[in-house]
C-alpha cells in the first residue's frame, strides 16, 4: 500500500460547520475519531457559525482546531473558511447532525486513489429511523445532467469525499437560503467525474428545524435554476423539467405541512405536473384537492404500486 502521508500532510481534512447543536456535534466528532484511517491521516476543524462561540467547549474537549465567527455567516462560508484552514488532499464536509461510519473515509479514499478521472466519491446513507438511501447504479461518471436535474440523491455534502483542488477551484461558495449541497454538486459535476460506494457509510441525522427541511430549500433550488439558465439551455429540456417538477413538489409538501389544506399547494402540484406529466405527478395533483390527507394517501398508494 502506498504511503499516503509521503507528502507530509493529512490525507483527509474534515470540515465541520456547526450552529447551536453541541450534542450532535459531539457525536459527529466522535465518529471522526472512530475512523479506520490512521489518526495522522485525518485532520479536523470545527467552524462555529453561531456568532456566540457556542461550540468552543466541544472543540476544546476533542482538542481540534476551532474557528468561531463573530456573527452568523452561513454554512457555505463556514465550509470555505474550514477549507482554507486545512491542508488534506481530500475534503470531507461533515454536517454537525450527521455521523460517519468508521470505514467511511478509508473506503472512499481507496476508491479515489485508484480512479484518476474521479474527483468526487459519494455513498449511501442510513436514517435514524432505519431507512436506507442507496446510490442509483447508473449515476456515476459524468453526472452533470443528474446534478442539474436534482437527481443525484443520496449524494450530498456529508456523503461526498472530494479532491481538495476541486473545492478550492469553487471557493468561495456563496451562501444560499437552502439547497447548499445542490450548488456544490453542479459545480463539481462541471469539473470531474463521480463514483460511489454503495454501502450506507453515513448515519443521517433527522432534525425537524434543519435548513434541509425549510422553505429555504425551495428558494435555493429556484435560485440555482435561474442562475444556471445557460447551462440548462445546453442540456435536454427534460433536465430542467425534472428540476422544476421536484422543486414544485417540495414547495407543495411544505405548504401542506403547515396547513391541512392549501390552495398554494394545489397550484404547486399543478406546476409540477405541467413539467412532469407522469401518473405520479397527476395523481398528487388530484389528491391535493383533498389536502394533506389526500396527498398522504396518494403517496402511500403509489409506493405500494410502484
């Protein structure tokens, strides 16, 4: 096996943005300590976006470098600063509510080391309730269409391990109201090929008030679709249509989370069906007339049939 530390720097830099989640941060850092890579191959930095140095005691407990912002600046700024503070060949962004399986970094480093054309390796993940999310066997290599269509799931910030040079070529990454990981994936996919480890190497946290479940995701997605208009124009029309359909689906469901019945949700399901004239989208549109109970029943029925 080649000496990964021949260059005198860590193999992997783990950048952990955090925002008022010390209990979760503790678990995330424990998972880094438990990695099967040799300790000298892994470095960690905690970037505290609370504006109050809230996570400093946790960083001190684990004896890892710490950067505390004086004000809330956003997760992407935290990732950029964390990248600047580290030197590893590969970058692992670790959301503070996620946990890495012990072999996560080693498995992905091994794949990157033997795949010169690949700059990003992602993996499956497991939710706290036991649900599994596995990569689509066909989504590897050139994945730009999938990145633009928002169909790279379960590829996201924590499931990826990325060549440092790619991250540095993109930074500084602007902050957004949501869907941060989608912008990273589009930019990575413009520059390199992707591969994956099928196994669930990340335990995905489920936080009810997380940005990943907020209406900010809808606004972040719409912003991406608008900003990459020229890039979408170069792809098949179905790429943009898929992105728009899933974005309207998300908005509709968020509206029904807040209200049993919503005219706005019906309108969003209608827009989704216009972009994706499938039985699934049409069925949700019809079901949405009955509000949240109708959509929940329709979704369960579709899952049983599909």
